[in-house]
């Protein structure tokens, strides 16, 4: 068990990522730490294994305060493994050597014992054919799986994951998440800093929402994601499931919107194909048509995703003359509307509080082949 009491961290530049953190981590807990960037999530993990020294407060691991002078940190760290977002493999060593060497030097195992353990774990994470490769010969997802195997080789009771998929291409995220899901069934205590909300919801027994250097709200995934109690948690969860844009001119930055849509899709595991269709619809409807009719267009674009229904919805509200979707000159867009997985609807708005005259709603469903 880990008890964290009044943990505070102040860096030399007077940045205060942790103000007053109090939390108990029980044996077997699988905790995901979520929240906006810069709210102290990674700093908290680094303090727990003392890679970053807290300014004040205490961290008690199995009854021992590891922040006190004289504590045998190496002994404590043998109980904790940490998986970093940047893999931290030694480039001059083969994969098998990366996993063997810490066992030999820190745990005193023979090379044969370390080799046997490494081979077993590499088979577990699907890398048995890569044992003699060097890290730069592996994909990012494979390197991260090797890093997880290296951590497991030390037989930790607790594993800390610091955004383990943030440095990966979208196509590689799933393979690393599968390994972590496998570990979740072993009974180990795990703490995961992540921006992958769907993953956090499915794997965790508890969710910690960090904001402004404190544990702002905590609870089960159902409590935090579906019934958040505090205002900033509600805003954060709402932003996870929706994006809003206001188009006021022809100069609207479509590229920036597309970048945000890509990040949004990665977090919620939405297929790139659906997001591309949605982006095409925004460009054709809003930029190529509605915005061209008015020197000062006023268009509200809202993107929402329902995980439960697996439906991606585009809502466009606008002022001025009504635009008929079938008037589009884009064959690509008209073909998109004709697809069986696309549903569109147009409405005239009456007494809209924002003053919009018309609305277009397009729903993009996904049907596996």
C-alpha cells in the first residue's frame, strides 16, 4: 500500500506542479491519472519512485516513508517499475541484453536466469523474434513492449506508466494497450498517467482527475466519466466528447482543426477514415458554400462522439440563407452523403437562443467489413 500525504513539489523556476496531493493506493488498484496537460500528473509518478524529490510531504510505501533521509531507495525501487513514454532502452544493446542486464546488476541473477526470464517475457509481449535486434530496428510500439518486458523482469509489485502510448503512432497504440490490459489481470498494482480516455475507462478500478496540482476528483470510471461532481471535471469530460468551432471568415484555419480532430480521434479511438469524412463535410458545407455567401459568416460547428452508440456526429448551425446539401458541386461529398453509414438531416431553427437560422446534422457510423 502507498500513502501520499500533503505532497508538494516546487521547481527552481517557482513552478508548482504539485500543491497538496493526498491519496491512498491499495494493493491491486489499477489507477488511471487523467487531467489537462501541466497539472502535475507525470511529476506525481516521478515523485512516487523518487526520480523527482518532493519539496515537502510524505510518501509511505508499505509502512516506510521513502522521503526521509536514510531510506534505502534502491530497495524501494525494486518494488516499483516505471515505464516511460520515451522507452529509455539502451541503443547499443540488443533487446535481450536490455532486459537481462538490470536483472544481473541489480538483482544478482545469473546470466542464464536472466536470459530465461527475458525470453519468457518477450514471448508474453509478442517479441520472441526480436531478441537480437537493436532498439532502432523496432517500431515504436515494439520498443515500448520491450520496455514493459524489461520492467516486468524486475518482478515489481507496483508498475508506474507515464503516458506509455503518447509517443506512438496511432496504429501502434493498440498493441501496447493490449499488453497493459494483460498485466491488469495479474493482480499487480498499477498507476497509469494517460490521455487515452477510452483505455482508462476500460482498464481502471479508480480514476484520479488532477487539476491545479491536486487530486481534484476521484472515483470509479463510471462515477468520473458519467457522473462527475465538480465543475472542472465536468468541463474536462465534456471536452473529451465534443469539440466546438466558430467560423467567422473564409480564413478559418482548417489545418489546425484537422490536427485537433486527429488528436481527438486518437484519444477516443475513432477511426481516421470517419474523421476524414467529417473534415471533408466541414470544408464543403462551411467553407466552400455557406461562408462564401456572406462577408461576415457566423457558423457554429460542433463535433460529438458517442462511445456507447459508436456514432460520430457533426452539427452545423448557421445564419443567413439556407444551404441545401444536394446543391453541392462536389461529387466526393455527394458520394459521402449517399453512403449507408452516413445519415444527414437539415432543419430550420425557430427562436434559437444563439440566433441561428438553420442546422445541419450528419452522423457517421462505422460498420466493420
